[in-house]
C-alpha cells in the first residue's frame, strides 16, 4: 500500500514494513509497488 508521509510517499507492506521511499510523487511510489508485486508473484 502507499501512504502519504510528511516527506513524500512511502510504499509499505500489509504489515507496515517499509518497502521503498520516500518518493516525491505518488506515480513513483506506484511504480515501486508494481515492482514489489511482480517479484512477490513471479520470482522463483
């Protein structure tokens, strides 16, 4: 999930772990979230 922080946007796991960021724009955060999801489902 993406959360707005005081210094930008952060990508967090469901349990709240930081997976990347802070990013200046939401678009950058969404790009990172797609990368995380890709590896979660397709990396073996």
